[in-house]
C-alpha cells in the first residue's frame, strides 16, 4: 500500500531568495502564494505555485546550518522532493529503510513535515508533509491560469 498522496513540492537550495525570485517569479511568471521564516532550522521557505505542485526556495538564515553547509559543498540547486501523505510520522517511517521513524518533525505552511531517514535513493532527499485535501485538491485547479 502506498502512502504517497501527491507530489507536494520540489525544493531548491538558494543563497538569496530575492535573486532566485527574479528568475522563478519574474522570468517564469510563477506566483508566490506564501513565504515564511522557520526558526528551526533557521530558513526562509518561499513557495512558487506550479499548478499541481510547488517549487520551494530554501534559503539558510544561519551560516553554520546544515543547509548552509550543503550550499558550500554543492552550490545552489536541487535539495529535496516532498510528497504529501496522510500521516507524517507513519509516512516517513513507511518510506524509510527498515521503517525508521523520523528524527524530527518540522513544519512549513503550518503543516507538519519530516525527512525520510537512510541513504537517499539516487541522491534525492525525500521529505513528507501533511496532505490537505481541501487545500491541495479542492482549492487547486491543478494547472496555472494563464
């Protein structure tokens, strides 16, 4: 039985959200429905509407954070893929090798989220977030209005 309900977002690690927005918002014409600062980890999360999923720009606000270290080692670019699930703890455990529950539960857009443990498949880190049928399906057309 699959626990994945939908693709929620693809995250891109950036050094500067404003610079990234000039590309994704201004050049691509994607709208920003929400942007927020999360204290733990200390990051700015900015979501761009892609119709049936989102692009999440992730900017570290602490130079010694794991995300800042990731940027130093790998540069800007793909960071993780996130799936919507019914239960974050169960979903992360089901997708982790050996059913290991997540070490921490975070948040974004007011929803619980967690990273899947273990070696990432094909180098792709996996996150799960709480699926919200009303927001993710009922309130979404599934495509961009142009």
